């Protein structure tokens, strides 16, 4: 870790100005990812701009009937917000499937979007990594890639975005609000994270210096039929091998609207609108679910140690859709957590 | 001395518990001695090659940086390999930190940066420019099986496995056969507390060394020999250890580096390793195993063949008993055992909880399950039919063995008789249910140890031995033993450990501390008893005039005549009357040493049987271990509470190695890649469900007077195999490469 200075920014425009004026500076939310990366010398900011005084930690109703999440609202406060629990239970589930209570108490919603991949090589300066050092090579290709992408990867990078929360946000069609040197703008969630292509050093489409100020959830929350299913190497406190966020609207057993997004499989939360279209208008049956699952994984490519994720993802999609349909199921394997007398 | 049971055998809460909970228990990196400097270790990014250049100038130019130590400027130290050998060193030539430019394993410590603050040292270490010349390394065991060789004796206590009978004939005599390969990968101990040493410079080469270790004396010997220090100059203190599991059996790099820096700079220095650097030293070696079993018509084993190849470093031959247990646990005339090592460009492996046995029992106990199926027998019935009543490997009777009770009581508690054998035949709603079992055997060991007891005029007894408590409960059970022996209330006894100024005790490992130090404490108490009797006689106490030590007993803070309990004298009064501030006694090492060299008359072992239930999602193949019953036969249980904790922990370890634990090496880099707690998976609370621990009755007058066999390790045996067997029962999938992760079940 290098030495750095730290100051709480008093206001949004001041934060943005500070960032533009100080090359090598970085915003810091809860610090749960950034500080770890600094300890490993993966990130070496010379100045940290604190965001806690920007007044961006509230969760409020928005004019269009949706909900606005401040960028500095913690993951825990977001998950347990009564409106989120009631109207966006998919988001509640996804957040609670991630990290640990301590981390969720610190982690902010903006930081969650911006968290970096957990690729082993990205974290270890002894190994080449295009994302960390463009042009140095991708060690995960041909290496240990259990947690790596099966969809949308490139020859430069096969990393995944590790967030759970973001998978739900993709399914719910959230909008990201940002402020930058050129003013404010909004970014559709599906356009926020990007595929690696030949510039894996860029995780998302934020312009230099831009600050996330909040997230807008649309009015429609799919509170009746939803499921977040996360499969991982232990029951809690592990990143997803595969996760599925799905939300349905049903009318007498027929699917009238559908959302389907996957985590742990690509450089971004992987929403598949073609698969959603295959669900809409169809009966909510195992056959329909399998057809959608086959569509999502049609272009999947394994990298060796992650080949199993293709089959696992298919099964997870079918299960998540079934759970979302029935809503009387063991929601995910967290149910085992409470089986102790 | 006969034991009463005021304390022994009674569940007793940890005496060190409050200090740990309140934070007053200080660990090696928490001694904030004045004027402390901080060292940060620089680790090699490559697995093999050499350092061609170190440019320390920019780092040394930073204000607050004191020195950069590397092979370029380390002073001349002890020359002979012998000086670098610690008590637990295997055969070979121990690694010497900062000795030569050669790199012999990834993450090898190559430099130590010492600065005024921890942060500065860490930053300076991160910008230190080192150039390397890389050479091709070999780290893949599967590629080097052919070069494997039979190791010699090397490490103290290691016995090469002995075959007996004629396996070939036994195989032919069999009517049912199984034969398969088994494997598991490297594992790291990863105790919560990271390795750290704080060296307090007291002037003139005199040091107080606060070290994270499982044996203060082992660390002391090591630095004395390397740095030419006297016992007085090198006092090692280790009162609390935040987990060891074997990782602290050998002195780690940071001890050498901290002492080096302190002596060179004549300052107090602390060096702590990072979590990532905890993957830079010993680990449970990756081991490839082959087991072949044959049974006769009646299910009796006619042949056992168990062969293992394990990794070791290029410079030391780390040996452990992987296959030997297969010649003891079951009754069989024809046993063929083989054990080989293959040298790789890695650091020397290291004992890790139940070393050898944990690995061997994976292969043997899965194979036994396969054999039971092939022979058409219930796995428990199969084991009972092959019960060993006599140790055929050592050709000795057992001092005691109540594994039968483990089988019986464990199975009853678990409800094993409800099991239907067909894989996939048991369900809980939609979930597949699997029941599997396994078990194991572990040496009941004892090492010579010293203890001192000191009774003061207030009637308070201080018991001391330079042993260690890695969380096993040593503080507590030694206090119990002493209180019991002297008939004092437990509050009147204080046990001190972890200091080389105290009487010498061995490293804490092998599950021998309770037996070794416990016996020493008991012997010291017996000596104290004799002194107290003498004192009573000196005082012309009429009742004790002609009494022999066997005529008296110690209870209620008194010494009493057995024949007339009303004839008593208060212990405190004896001290007061002596005119001395205290009466002291110490045991002698001699009986322990004699025990060690005498040819054994008995085979002395602890055993266990473990029963496991898993539930498996039939589509997603997620596995949950929902129920475990572990029945243990380990002689007398001094403290059922801390003993139960040891077995609970063992079960968690077993589940971990069955389902999760694996240090994953990328052989292109010769480097462990999941070197942190986020990616090196061990169970979290949500993975652990019901665990029942049973201690079956076992009396053993031969192991030691206390009848203790030790149980820090035995509870782990067979657990991983039982989980894998349960998964087979649930799914019909036989996974022989652990951990059984989801990809292997899809
Ligand atoms: C051991 C461990 C396990 C975890 N497990 C999971 C898991 O299972 N699932 C999961 O989803 N997550 C998991 N996490 C990740 C956790 O969710 C993220 O670390 C957290 O969400 C990041 O939020 P933060 O506020 O702490 O971000 P910070 O660490 O403060 O920042 C992260 C990045 O975002 C930038 N940033 C922060 N706020 C803003 C803003 N408003 N605008 C622009 N840029 C910003 C920072 O500059 C930095 O680059 C885990 C983390 C750890 C350490
Ligand atoms: S997958 Fe991406 S992050 Fe990982 S090593 Fe390759 S380039 Fe780096």
C-alpha cells in the first residue's frame, strides 16, 4: 500500500472537481473493495475522496412511482429498506446473498457497481493480467479459471463481474445516475458494465471523473414472482459460481412478462432479452424454462476449469424460474441455514 | 497417586476464555515494546531461478527506512545445516532465509525491509526493485510420479511402512475386489492468527522474543544455534497462540528475520506475515494414493494394498505416516504398503492436523466403503467383521481399544440401522439423502516433559511448564490435573506456560500435550506431596509421624490420613510452618526418557468412528452435511467440554477437506493462486449443522498414569471419507479426488 491523503468531499460538485483536479485520486465508498486492492498494490491512488458527506445515503420514492437509491446507501440499509423488501424483494434477496453482514454494513450501492473482478491473477502482481496492466497478457486463459466467464469473454480477458446486487438491478432495469465534469446524465443498467473486448482495463462506461450519485428503480418490482438463486463453493460468504435473477408476471399459468439475468458468468451482469422473449406468452413449465436456459447458454464457451458452469447455469436457470413460478419452494440453499434445531 | 474426580472428567470452561474474550490475552504481534521497528517481508514472484540484482537505494533513501536485508548483506551466520534444524525438521537441508540469491519456491522470502512504521515498511517493500533470472520449475506431482523415491527415516518418529504376508496371494484368495486411485490437493493450515514475531531488544544481544509458535523451546533452540545466542540471551515467550494446526511446529521465516534485524540494528523489531504470505511455507502435501482390497466369501479382508506418493521440496524430505494405518486398523494377514516422495520446486510440506492419517484415511476409508458394496455388506458390518483385536503391524496387543463401542454407540445415536443400502434410495422430499461412515486410528503418544509446582503460604499453587496452548485447552486441563492431584479448589491453582524460562516441554503437536505435560504435572504434584509430608513430619505432627506417601491423600486443601480422614493438616499451614515463602517441586525427565527407549509392550492408539448424513439437491448437486455423529475412544477424557470442542473442530475440518479445502496451484507459475481467505474456502457457520460427539468409555492403565490418549487429531479421521461415502450413497457418484466440489457431481 502506498501512502495517500484523504479528505471528505463536502458536496457533489466539489467531489467531481477534486477528482478532475487530482490525477491519481479515487472516490471511496465503504472501502471494502478499494482498500483490499490497495493492500495488494493493485490500486495505488495517491488521494482518496470520501463521499460520506454528500448526502447521498437516502432511499426515497421517485416521481414515476419507482424508488431512488442514493449511491452511498449501504447494501444493508438498501436490502432491509421496507420499500425494497415489499416492492423489490428480488433486490433484497440478491444483496443478502452477497458477502457477509459486516461487509454489507460498510459496502455502498455505488461501490457495489464499481467493485472489481475477483480474478485470482488480477489480485496477484506476480502474474500477468491485461485488466491490471494492459498488454501484459491474460493469465486466467489456460490457467485456473473456476470463477471466470463462460459468456461474452474475449481473448484479452475472461474475468467476471462479481456482484450479486447488480444481477438483480439488471433484471429490474435500474438506471444509474451519474455526475461528472460535463454535468449529470443517466445510464441504462445494461449499458453500465461492459464486455472486456480488447480493453479489459475498463469495467464500465463511466467517463473519467464521473461519480455515481444514485440508482433509479422503475415502478415495476415483480414482487409476486421472483427468485435469486446463487450457487457457490460454500453456503455463505463466497462469490457466485453462477447466480440467476429472475422475475415473472403470470396470468393463469402463462408468462406475460419475464426478466432473466445471470451473475458469475460474464464481465457484466448477463441479461438475455432473447431468452426473456422465449418465455413470454408461454406456459410456465419445465419445458419452457429449459428452452430459455438453452438460449442463454447457446453461445457459452468454457475455459477449462470452468466448463462445468455451462451445465450448472442451465440447471440454475430452470430451477430459478420454477421457484419464481411456484413461490412456495425452498428459495435457495440458504434454507439449510435454518434447519438447525 | 489415585485420582479422585473433583475436576478430572468434569466439563470445565476454558480458564483462558475471559482473557481471550476481553482482549487481554496478548499475541505475538501485540507486544508494543518501546522504540519498535517494523519489518515487512518481500516474497519472490517466481518459483525457481535467481536474484540478479537488488536496487535498495531508492528504498533506503525514504526517510524512516532503516535497512533492507537480503542475501547481499546478511552477516555470516551459523554454517552447518544442523544449526538450522529444529525439533520437527525432516531429513535434508533446511531452507535458510536470505542466504543465497537462488529462488527455490514461489513466495520465498527474498528481503526484509525495516522501517519506523508498519505502513512505511510495507510500502517500501512494495517498491523494492529486484531483478530475477527465471528457470523452468517443476511443481506438478502427477508429472513426477516416476521419479518418486522411498524416503529414509529422516524425521524423528517416522517409521517407513512395513508390509506383511503376501498381498498377491491374498488378492487371489479374494472373491470380491476393489482397486482405485485417490487424491487430494495441498492444503494450508491458515490459523486465524498470522505468523508474527516481536523481538524486544534488551541491550547487549539480550532478547525477549514474542513468537507465534507451537513450541517456545523449539524456537529458542533454532535462534540460539543460528545466531550464536545463549539461553539467557534468547528468551522466547508464547503465551497465546491463535490457532496452530501444525503450522507452528517449525519456526517460520518471520522468526529468523525479526531476530536477524534486531541483532543487526540493535533495536526491537516486529515482523508479521500477511495472509498471502501464510501460503509461503509448509502445507499438507498433495498426495496421490492407490488402494486395492480383496475379501473372502465371509467378508473378511484377504489383502490390503495401499500405496502413496506425496510431494516434498527439493531440499528436505518431509515424511508422514500416510499408509501405515492401513496395516493396523483392520485385521488382515496380507498387507502391502508403499510410500514415496517426489521432489518439486515448492516449500517443504509440514505436519497439518492428523498428518498422514488424515490423508491415508481418505483413501482407505473410501476404499472400505467401495469394498463393502462390492462384497454386498453394510459398511459398518463390514468393518466389524474385520475388527482388529491385536496390532498385527507392531505385533503387540492393544493397551486398550474400544472402537467396538464407537461403532455401537455411534451407530445407535445416528440411527444407522434405518439405512437402506441402495444409492439414491433415501429421500427427504425432493432431496437425496446419503448416509456414510468412516473412522480411523491415531497414536497415543507421550514425550518427556518437565513441570514445576510451587505452593505458597496462602495455599495458592502455581504450576508451570514451557508448553503451549494453541487453543486446545492446555491451560484448563493442566489446572484441573493439578487441582485434582493436590486436592485444591481449582481457583487456588494457576498454570503458566509458553516461556523458555519455565521447565522444558516439547512442541505442542501429535496430540501428546495432555499426556506428556499432564503426566509431568502429575509427577511434580506427587513430589510436592512427598515434600509436604516431610514438612508435616518435621513439625512432629503425630498423625503423620510414620506415614508413607501412600498413606495420605490430598483433598479439601488438606493432607489427610487415608486410614483416618479426621487426621488432617491444612496445606497452607505446612508452608507457613516451613519458614519458606513456598514449597516447590519439579518432576524429572528421566522416567519419560526411559519410557521412550524401552521396547513397547503394547500398541497404544486412539480410535474413532464417524457417521455422516448428507442431503444433495438432485438437479443442482449442492451438498449439505446435515448430521454427523463422531464417536471417539481416546482413554480418559480430562475435560469433556474442551475435548468436545476439539472433536467438533475436527469434524468441521473433515467437512472442509471433503467439500472445499484446496490450495490451488497454477503450475505455469508454480504458485498457489487462491492465497487468501476469500478464495481458500473453509466452512462458514451456514455449512455446519448438527454434530454429536460421543466419548466411549475406555480405561487404559498402560498409556500413562492418567490414562490419557490425546484427542486433538483423532476426531478428524475418516470424516472426509464418510462425507464422500455419504455422497455416493445419496447420488451413486463415487468421487475419489477431494474436495468433492459441485463440478465433480454434475
Ligand atoms: C471477502 C469479501 C466477500 C465478498 N462477497 C461478495 C459477494 O458474495 N457478492 C457481492 O456482490 N459482493 C461481495 N463482496 C464485494 C462487496 O459487495 C463490495 O466490496 C462492495 O459492494 C463495494 O462497495 P464499497 O462501498 O465498499 O466500495 P469501495 O471499496 O469504497 O469502492 C469500490 C470502487 O468503487 C469506486 N466508487 C465507490 N463509490 C463510488 C461512486 N459513488 N461513484 C463512482 N465510483 C465509486 C471506488 O473508487 C472503487 O474503485 C465481497 C467483498 C469481500 C471483501
Ligand atoms: S481474466 Fe481478466 S482480470 Fe483475469 S488475468 Fe485475465 S485479463 Fe486479468
